[in-house]
C-alpha cells in the first residue's frame, strides 16, 4: 500500500502525477515491446531455418535400434557380472592351497567374459525387456530427427 493506494491504483496515480513523463514512458514501453516482438520473430525464423538445414540423412533407424540392442545387452552383462561376483564372494576360499592374487584376477576376468556371453546369447531377459520398453522412444526420436513426425514430449 502506497499512500493509501494499492496495486494498479498506485501505478495509475503515479502516471497522472508525472504528467508528460507518463506518456513518454508509455511510448518507450510500446517501442520496447515492438523491438522485443521483432527480435522474437527473428529468433523464431532462425530456429525454423536451422531445423531445415540440419542434415538428418545420416540418421538410420536400423543402426539406432542395433546400438540400443547392444547397450541393453551391455547393461545386462554388467548387472549379471555384479551379481555373479557377489555370489562368488559367498563361496569360502580354498583353505588347503589358498588363492593367489593372480587367481582372483583371473576369476574376475572369467566372470566378466562369461556374463558378456550370457547377455549376448539371451541372458535372463533384462536386455530384451529394456529393449522392448525403449525401442518405441528411440524410433520416434529418430523419425523426429528426420522431420517425419513431431518430436516426442
């Protein structure tokens, strides 16, 4: 509250008190708004031009689907490797001969390679489930990049 006036009443009162300055400020605000609108339309036009000049000829839906399949299999292999290492840690060590560091490293490398092969050959289904859930999104993004459909939101 300013001198008993609130909100817009205070602004209207200030405009009438200033007399000629108020009309000059209104003219300045109108000019600023016109400049902003012009800048906005130029930016919008530049964006449209940029969308037209983007080269999407190299975007291939089949290649993107293959990359997604490989990423899903890689995730499943990594997950299974973590699970398998945790399972191996529950097995007691050989107390008769013991285990050397070399043998531990060899088991770790063997487990990693085995789980990569398991994931590539079908695994436990984690990669397939992830692929099925993500392929529609990747396909729609690829088509949007080619300009054939609107981008997903």
